[in-house]
């Protein structure tokens, strides 16, 4: 459910014509819907309202400050994976006591900064990391609150690059070694064990993997309780999928209905870490058709957005629906929609049946709010593109388009080359 719909012949972002935004702010352009973001956050918050919980939005899906601010104002927490994300979360007003910190490669400096900020907990991914956190906390004469990220060995049936909860993945601690790691953690002087965490992958469109993974984690939790661990937080990760093509993923309430009975009566706070399901369908990428080109038995629509602006098709072979911003009767063509980057992997769609468009027209790449801007780069020396938030009839620039000076700002020429 989102608020990008045609009204008559024009695609609208809430109550603003997309064409008007493209003309005002230029293309390529990311547009986010305030109403959609709000609705998606509320869907989680409502689904779990009867159980103590914190929704910790996964910043890596989209870390624009305005998006974070909107979520912070509604009581959202953060799931971070770097010092940069800690900085962004705090800056947006997300309270430290609602921040959880995941990632397999936390550096000493990042750990120190997170301890200084007094985040809720570190989601620890290895024994080495546990010892490092203990050491850093010791130096700071404090105790580090931690959960262990447990790999429940569940196949989330998603793309291999975004599946994380199986034995062969680099993430978390194997469920078979969980108990010994918990015992180790409780023996470390500067560690306070307070949670269990799992996250099995992304773009999961079925309920079963969530139920299976939680069931396994609860067996572990019971053992931990028996050994008198004081586990306060159960973090079930993120990973709920969205509709890109014709997927019919469950909504948060569907999942809550299955998960809550499993944890009912337990004296814990539930944490969830949704990313994509909050921002994915709340954003579109608007791009202009530059050229049409007939190749050998193939047609190309060449647009001004490249793989550096939206990497998902190139990286994951991901599908995004692409629609013309102006709706009219059109014949259909089969075409590759490609960007200006000098790489064969630079495409938004391949062999796609789309409405025939002309040079200068705008296309909307749907469901681009998650892992779009946050994964973008300056490859081919293309400045970062602009982002706009629409709220009803209001539209605001929430990230200015980059310029050429930005590209070289941090570079330096050695003296001997001057
Ligand atoms: C990426 C990630 C998330 C968010 O995943 P989505 O699929 O975007 O919901 C949550 N938790 C962890 C640990 C992650 O790595």
C-alpha cells in the first residue's frame, strides 16, 4: 500500500503531480511519500501494541535525515551497522536507548562511540567481537549491554545475496554454539548479557520462516532462562518483503498474529528491525528518457538514472516496476531500460514489456525507497541525486543534488605533482 497513484492521466505522489516535481527538482530524482512512511511504521507499532516492543528501523535501507526524523517523531528506534549510522540516528533525534548495533566488523572506535552514546545493546556476531567489546568497555570503566546474534540455520527462500540465516553465512553465531558463547559472555567482566537476536534475510514473503526461526530461538531462550541468564530483549530482526512485481507478502499484523502467541506471558521486550517494509514502497525514482536506440533485434530505452543511482537491478537482478509518469493509450514494446554508465551491467530492466515512451518523457521506477539512495555511489563521476519528500500538497527538498565540486572535495594532489 502506498500513495503513488494515477489521477486521470498523471502519476501523483500523494497530492502532487510527479511531473511537476521532476520539472522543479530535475532528474534523476528520488521522491518519498510522508503518508506512506507513517503508515508503514504505524503498521508495525499497532501490530505489536499489546506487547512491550521497540521498532528499530534498519537505517541501511534508507538513512536520509528527514526520513529518520519522521520515524523518530513517531517513537521509532534504530538498527545500525556502522558509526556513520549511529551518528545519523542520534542526529535525527532517535534516543540512544532505542538503538541496537549489528554488523560483523565493528571497529574499536565504533564500539567506543556506541558505548559513549549509551545505546540499548550491541548485537554481537562472533566470539572475537565479544572479547573486543569487553576490552573496550573495560578501558572505559563501563559495562557493555549485549545480545548475541544467533544464526538459527533457517532458509529464508530469498535471493542468496540477501539471505543471512543459514550455517554457511558470515552472520551471527551458530545456534549449536550459542550456549557456550552465552556462558563465555557472562564470564566477561565488562559485558552485561541482556538479549537474543536473529535476522534471517531480506525480502521474505512468507510467514513460515519467521515462525520457524523464532521457534528455534525460543528453545534457546528457555535454556538460557534455566541457566539464570537475565534476558530482557528478544530481537527478531527484519526482513519482511514488499511488492515489487506481484509478490503478496504478509503485513506486519499477519506476522504478529503468529508470533505473539509464541511469546505471550514472557517477561521480555520484543524488538524488530524492519527496513525495506517501511521505506521500500514509500519511494520512487523518477528518470527522464534521453534516447531510444534500436540494437540488433533489441530496443533500448536510455534513461538518465544509472546503476550508481539504483544498484538493485545490477546487483541482485532485482525487478522494479517501471511506469510512464504521463498515462495515455500507448502500444507496448519489449525493451531494455538502461542508464548512461559505461558498464553492460547498467540496467534498470531487461527484456521488459513497457509502454512505448518518447524522448524527454519521465518514467517512474516504483518501490525504490529501500536500498536505492542508500546504496548509490558516484561511479562514472556522477554526483549524488536529489531527494524530495511529499506530504499531502507540500513538497520539500530533503537532499540537495550534488555538484561536481562535491566529487573532488576530499581529494588532494601530492606536493610533487603540483
Ligand atoms: C538489513 C538488516 C535488517 C533490515 O532488513 P530488511 O530486509 O530491510 O527489513 C535488519 N536487521 C539486520 C541485522 C540487517 O542486517
